[in-house]
C-alpha cells in the first residue's frame, strides 16, 4: 500500500484529543459527584460543562474533516486559489514563506515542475509540523528533487535582496510573533522578490488592527517601487470610492472579507465575555438574517464570496478560525 503524505490540519488532532478527553473527565466527575457525594447541583453544573465541551469537540471535529485533504479539501481549495492568482511561467526560483507541513509547497512544485523551490518555516513547538515531515511529504509526492527546506523567521528572511522570481505565503504573516507590525513581514517578503517578479499572498489584510489602512500601505509600497496590479486591483475593488468593480476571485474575496471581519466583531460583542472564541457559525447566520442587527454591515458584499466558489458559511468558518488565532491582538 502506497504511503500517503501527512499535511496536518488547521484543527490539530491534539486539540481534538484534548477536547474529547475533557468530555470523558467531566462526565466521570459528574457521575462521581452524584453517586459518591449526592451533590445534585454540582453534578448538574459539571454535566452542563460536559455537554458544552462535547458540542465544541464535535464542532471542531466537523471543521477538521472539512479542512482535511482527501475529505472536505477546504485547505487544498485555498491553496489552489492562491496558485491560480500567481501569474508566473514557472521558470526560476520560488519561495514559500511559512510552509508548515509543505502542502502548498508540494502544490507549487507540481504546478511549476521546472521551478527551484525554497520553503521555510519557524516550525515552533506549538505546531505539529517539522522539517523532516516536509521532506518526507515531498519525497512521497515525488517532487523532492527541486525543493529545499530550511528553518527561518519570516520577519527576517535569510536571503539577499531580489533572490526569487516568485514568492507565496498562505495565512502566515499574522502569525509571525517576532514582528509587532505585520506590514513589516509583508515588506520583508517583498524584499527578496526580484524586480518584476510575482507574488501571491493570502492573509487577514482587511484587519486594521494588523495592517492599518491598506490604501495607505499600498501607497507606501508604491513609493518603495512595489507595484502589483492584481493586489492593487483587489484593494481598489473593495473600496466603492475607487470606482473599480470586483471581477476576479481575489477581488471578491477581499470585498467579502472586509465587512465579514467587522460583522464577526459585532456578533462577539453581544456575548457576555465579548470573546470571538465564543461565537458560533449558527449565531452569526442568525444575526446575518436579522436586518436590524449591524445595519451598517454590507451583506451584499459578504454574500459576494460565492463568486469565489466558497459559500457564506465557509467565509464565516474561515473568519472565526483566523480571528481566534489572533484574538489577543484584536482585543477579542
């Protein structure tokens, strides 16, 4: 039987084990309290916590299956979307920043078989990825001969200026803890890109807490000699004052993501703890259908995510997942 590559999951199996383990522990405690101590009230409280934890565990399991390669394939779909927006002939050198378990790296290697690919990651202890796993995955997929993996910091790349013909990164920049200003991570990625080179970055660019005013950031990049028509077109398309209408998938993605991030914040505020981690998709959809809730939120823009091939529910799940990952920085 052929060995399959292991690319991990945005919902780690370790988290699932912990959640279902907590369900078992809470269940045992609830029964023990009732049987041994006859404390009905405490048993009920622990039982309710057990049920809530079980619901969370089941929800995370569903997300895990939706993201998984070979199952829901949402992760693979995101990578495919990124590569489709990389207008490159595949001749030269490509850098994948924050490669994780090398899923995007391998996808690039197959899409651009003539390219020499370098993939880097910090591979911190909190992630269940490692350089050895990346190398193994590349070997299993038959693309190891033109990929080199190395450990590094996305905030300070170990490459000279203008080294690569193409640079890609998928939802990594906001996770870089060594850079307080995430715009510096973008600039660092562009520093190693050759003049006239191409790039395709996906991240939470609509989050002002992370990137500030994107139009101002684009102006700064232009002044520094960086000009990418795809990126700038997408940014203009989500700004009604620009007069540019969304036509491409990346334009619709940015158009939908911007109001969605604000809407999710608004939903979080109605929870007692005001935490984004407490927000559930069902609650977001309920509020979305209530015209009086967050009147200023452009629901048409959010629904335009369907032009990318994703559903509104997918956008909500991705938004909640990514905002939870940086909840401290967002104050949520």
